[in-house]
């Protein structure tokens, strides 16, 4: 850029309402992530209210990272330099009932979107355990719910609008853009700022939720596939301390063939007689309705209600994906070190996810099972524990959740992600000078 262009650009920026956030950030307090285990490395946070403002910020800044609802536990969303939060850009742009798609702004979260979709007679195929997370952050980190036939949340994405490093807009769609699309949807925040997403919709549906306690591990070993396929979405909660799975949550669609017929026993587990929290000792007040009471998809697929904080937040999370065929063996391998995990654990959850086509998705061409750990916020102890969990899961080709804690080195990640070299090539087209790269990407993807 020559000097004349620079002066013109600077004065244009100074003359616009962008002035106030630019002034404001100098005093801004540094934000923390949801769990509070991470303070972002910069207080320079920009809050654009339009795509044009996003473009101006991106053009002006030499290093920047988009920020969603800050639910990740690691530094994937961190920046030492600048953050752009799309918090103010949280509207529905267009619902196309004929095409069964909705186009939304890049800062909307599921709690804001889902009731609207339901009112219009539509639903998303699946949701994560909580509705408070942004749709863009969920897609880019391959966030998932459960269900053997349900792909992760990114699989609902049919199109993206991204502000790339030069400040220009690019539109990507499944139909038109093939490889670029499959690289960018689970894009780990590397492509730019996602300002719009188009999601595929399904007709609205009702779900009943049933919870069972104390499923014998012997039954799980014998009948793993039948158990996780018993409903539209099934979650197993365990603390690894006994020879049973603490709780089985079955989310059953009222209207289709996966409708689960409630019984007092489920593979030796007993039906509960009241709503449960995944940690049985805690109040179920913030949990979605159970006991077979039918309700809309968005009030049953998440475990936690929108109006509540899911838990105190003083926790850490780690999660590993293993190929579905290795699930039972992987679960039993973790069970063997259960006594070591126990003192640091609140609860573990086991879920299933169908295969997808996104290059950096842990479920790329591979139906998977996840083993999740909600851990106490004991950073040092957790840092020592995770390599042990990763070691017992290594024979099962475990991959970590992109938004949770892990200690696996870049070379292990590279071995798991065969498409990583092509991913980097596509990123380079959108961000040739690494404007959106941060320490997380440098370490885990670029091996620096
Ligand atoms: C209590 C709790 C429960 C959870 N439950 C689940 C669960 O059930 N399933 C699961 O898989 N995960 C779960 N997670 C993990 C977490 O939900 C996901 O990683 C989350 O979806 C990330 O979204 P976010 O908006 O918080 O993103 P952030 O943490 O803010 O950012 C994550 C990444 O997304 C990028 N990003 C965000 N917005 C944009 C944008 N507009 N454009 C470009 N890049 C963007 C960031 O740059 C960063 O790389 C849970 C987390 C918590 C705290």
C-alpha cells in the first residue's frame, strides 16, 4: 500500500463511527472464556455491527481473530493482538421455507435462533449439550451432539459468507465450491471472519427424554451399538468408579422410527423417577425436561436449558473422538485408569457422531464415538492427567476436540488429519500472510 492510500484509508476509518470502539478498547478489560480458565491475551476487542464494519476492521488490522461466545477451553480463539466479536451481529437474515434453509448473521447463538426456527415450523437436525454457543464457533470447531445418524453441527451448514484477510467477502456453498467449502466449514477460525451462515433445516419435531441409572458395563460391552442406537440421540454419563455407567439419557423423536418405547429397565439400568442432572447429586433445575414429557427439539436435544448457566463454569473440559468400531475397547481402556481420573473428574459423557466430509472434522469419513471429561479446574493436575488419558486412547486413534484441552503434539494431529496439507493450501488462498493465525494454529496446525 502506498503512503497516499494509507492516509486516505486511515482518515476514512477515523471519520466513521468506528472511532468509538477504536478508542474504547484501549481501556477495555481483558475478556475471559466461559470457564474462566483463560484470559484472552489482548483487550483490543472490536464489536462491529455490520459486514462493512467487519471488512474495515479486517482491512485495517494486521493480526486479528474472530471471537464467538467464548466457550472453548483452549486458546483456539485467543489473540495477542486484536479480537473481533460478532456479538452484535446476531440476526436471522432470511428464512427460505421452500429451500428449507435459514441464513443467519455470524454472531447468533443457538438459544437465539432455535425458538424462531421452531415457530416457523423448522428445526436443526442436532444440537450440543447447551444452546448458549455461537453457530459459527460451533461449526468451525466441529462441535457435536449425539446420535449415530447425526453428523456434527457443522453438517447443517450449506453456505458461508467470510470476510477474508484482504477485507473482501467470499461466499462458499456446498454446491458450487466443493473442496474450498469442505476445508472452510470446520475451519478452526483460520479462514477469516464468518459473517453469515446458511443452514439446512428439517421440519420441526418433538422429542421425549428418558433417563436410566446404573447400566452394567458388561451390558455395554455386549450391546454397545444397540444401546447407543436406542434413540435419536443417546448420551452415557459415567465417573469410571464402578462397574456401571451412571446414567443413560435417551432422546427419542416422537414422530419417527427411532421412537423409543419407554420401559422400566434398559439393559439392566433402571428408569429414574425424577428429572436428573448428569451428576446425580446436583439439582436438575437447569436440565432439560425428562420423564418422557414430549417437547420441542430445541428444549430436549441440549441437556441444559437456555435460561440457566449449565453449571458453575469452574471446570475444564477435554474430549476425544475414536472411530465407532473401537468405541467399546476405548471405553474399557479408560475405565482401567478410572481411579486415577476420579479425583479430578466431575463427570464423563460418551456420545456418537456420524461421519462427515469436512477435512478438519474429527469425524471426516469416520462415524465416531466421543469420550468427554468435565474436570475440576485443577490446571496442573489436569495437565498431568490428559497425557495419561491420551496414552490409553492412542491405540484407538483418538483425536481431540478442537475447542477443549489436549496435550497431543502437532505431529500426532498431522498423522490423524490426512487432509491437513490441502487444508493449509486452501487457508493460504484466503489468508496468505497469516492474519488470522494465532499461537494455537501455529502450534497445532503449522507445527511451529
Ligand atoms: C458448558 C459447555 C458445554 C459444552 N458442550 C459441548 C457439546 O455438547 N459438544 C461439543 O462438541 N462441544 C461442547 N462444548 C465446547 C464448545 O461449545 C465449542 O467448542 C463451542 O461451540 C465453540 O463456540 P464459541 O462460539 O464459544 O467459540 P469461541 O470459543 O469463541 O471460538 C472458537 C473458535 O471459533 C472461531 N470463531 C468463532 N466465531 C467465529 C466467526 N464468526 N468467524 C470465524 N471464526 C469464528 C474462533 O476464532 C475460534 O477459532 C461445550 C463447552 C462448554 C463451556
